[in-house]
C-alpha cells in the first residue's frame, strides 16, 4: 500500500564532506566556496575585458617604423629644417651579441623564457609597491615596453593611479598578443629600433650614430653597455647631457652582467676602465640646425621622457616661417657686405670640415610675438655646421641699446624721460632701481654698480632683449618666451598646450615712455648702434606684432668697425626688413 501524498517527504541529501566535518565548519566553507566562485567569475571577466581591448590593437603596427616627428610652423605647415631627416634602423644581424646580453641583464633577464609577462618580477614589484604605497616598481618586460612604444595607450587627460593600473594591465594584454604574433628575435629588433635613447635619438641606429659616429654593428662592448644602461632615463643619462651619469649607468649594467655570469669580474673591470669617447661635435652639428636644436630642447623640457620618445607627434610651433627665412636672409646679406668691405673670410661648411677654425663674424636674432611671448623667429648663428653654440643665449655688452630700460625705470618712478640722454634720465632714480626695472623686464645682467650702468655697462642675451622689448611693447606686461604652442598625437588629441603667461613689470605709461626713446620709422620703432668699444652691434625692432633683438659680433670679442659705419650698415638692413 502506497503512502498518502500528505505523509510523503523527500529524503534529505547530505554531502559527504558535511558528514565528515563538524557542523561549526560548514558555514565558513560554504562562504569560502561562494567567494571563490565569485572571485573566479570576476577574474574571468577581468581577463576577458583586457583580452578584448588588446584585440583592438593591430599587430601589424609593431613591425612598422613610427613616422618621423613633424614640426610645423604657426599656421600648421611642416617646417623644412635641417636635421629632421628620415629615421634609420638596424637589422637583427647588425645588433651585437654583447648589446643583446646587456639589454637582457639591464631590462629583462627572463626575456627568452617569459610569454610577455614576467610573473615573478610582477609579484616582486607588487609587494614592493604595496610596501611603499606607491608605484615605485613597474616590472615592465621588453615586450611590454614595446607595446607602450607602438600604441597610444596613455590618456593625456587622466594620469591618476587607477588610470596607471589600467594602462599597465592593457600593456600586459597587448604584450601577450605580441608574443603570440612575433618571435623573440623580431620583438628584440623592433624594440631596439623604437626605444628612445635621449638627445633626440630614436632607436639604436640613431644613438650609435649621434653618440659615437658608428653603425650599430661597430659598437664596442663598453658602448653597448652604456646604451643599454641609459634606457631607464634617456634624458638625464644622455652622455651628451651628463657623461658622468651615463658612465655610472654603464658601470651598473656591467655589474649586473657580471653578477649573472655573462662576463667575468676581470672583463667588467677592463670595460669600466675604458674612457667615454663620443663623436666629435662636428659630426652632430652637420645633422642639425639652431632652430631644431632649440625646439628639441624645449620639447624635452615640456614633456616627460615617454612622450618625448614618441616620434609620431605633431608639434605646432610659434615660428612664422616667412619671417624666419626673411630674417636669416637679410642678416646674412648684411654680414657678407661687412665681411667683403673689411676683407674678412666667412664661415663655410667646407672650411669647417677641412679643419679651419677662424673666428668668423657671428650674429644671433630672436623675434618674440609681443602679445603671447611666442618666438616667431630664432637664429642662433651663421652656420650650425661650423658651430652649434646657440648665441641667442650669449650675454653681450648693450651700450646705448640699454637706454629704453633706463627710461622705463625713470618713468615708472614718475620722473622725466629725456630722449638721447640716458645719464640725465637715470640720475633721477637710484642705480638699484634701474637694475630692478631692467630685471623685471627680463634682462638678467650682469649690471655694473657705477654710473657707467646708465651708459649701457650691462650684458644681456638676444633672448633677454627680445623679452624686454616685448614687455615694453605689451604695456609693461612681461611674457614668457616659448617655441612650442601645441603638441598632438596621431589621433589629434592635445597632449600639451601653452597658456601664455605674463607678469606686470612696469606701469603702462612707463612702457610707452620707454619705447618713445626708440626711433619711429613708419609702422615700426627701431634702434641701430654699437657699443663704445665697437665690439658689439645691436638692432632693436618693435613691429606691429613682434619684438626683435639682433646681435652682431665675434665670439671672442674684438672690434668690428666704427660705430658710424656699423650704424649706416644696420640702418640699411632695417630698411630692407621694412615695416
């Protein structure tokens, strides 16, 4: 007889582990199992998300050489300046074995065995970061660094800690894809052809050439160790910027190689004893220009190493290309006329390469946009292949070119400005006040402590003078000079943008009075003259939008010509420039 429905109860199934374990442990075990399942699901979702994101990056790009960085003038037109040449690369056969070993020792000891992620190194770095409560360790493999160099992973608008973590996870996922798509030798070659090695060197071939005037295959062991060592800080460890720091990185790399058994301690000591033999300046000078050098210096200062290493950037400068070319052409014409008149030689590239080191007549010029401080033109000298020294930084005697700043000091203190008589004008205020106002306008000095200061016994560079003129032309507000207006990546995203900065140096009326001592010629005001020693000549020009300071002289000061002759020559030059 079957039991009634109302009396039937299903048999209760009890898992074996519950029967074997005490009842008090059941709840914790169940909670642990649930948490584990949730954790596994989250992990699968997390990994899957980054796998999907990584799949959106085309692997073909890894093998492509990045486009050369493009410098554009203020209108967006590419600047055709010497030194911005197509990049060179090295094949795997051209990479010295010692370079590869040094790279492994310095950057990624387990490169040959990992799959793009060094999990041991990652765990060690994570423990260190937790201890420091900061991202002091990165554990980036060569493949992860290659991923970072190939793709625009970093968001320029967001640099928080969570964003850095997202970026690191994405690098890992992309690195895994790269390892599946390319062999180790290919990855190594692509990495060395992309990595930034400081001083504008993108890739091992450019670094070998710029630093040592060698092809990659001809690098010696000490040079290989040095190049591998500076990868972690290419700007601060560049042998051109800081040879002592570069040698220290070489020492650390060799010590690491010895510790890993790649070289003996005797071999390490022998290589450490070798001197640093860099390529001669003439080799680098033939590959650049004053403008390119200035742009690269500012680029390095306004961006970190990683963004400065991005060769695909589009850099919008403040340069007015037609004015830059016109200024170069007209100044050079004036210099040639003076050299012809005096029977002096002038610098040529062939003379320099043949070893001739005559002290040629030189010049430097800076034009600053009055309202923004953007540099419209920069000329650092006659010929970059003859000398790469940028004379826009060189301080030279001002003489009567200092008069506008004496006038500014007097007017700022409500005193009378007497045009053409700077001593009478300046005596109405203290020498300290003249010095203070000149410095507020952008001049750095040195300033003589006697009344000779009023006669122009002060030194300033063309950059300082351009800043000072722009200050006076801008109603007394001093701008900050800059060459780069904006930097964009290939997506058109703005990575860097200048916001003009000003500081009120003198009262507006004082600035107007100061400019009044400069002769007005049509729509411009211009000054031409030489110092009493006739060793330095200056042209000051304030136009409708730009303020220009031009210096002419010898690097080792010596008499150029009579003050009258120099003034006549420079007056003719100013006429050619027009309004």
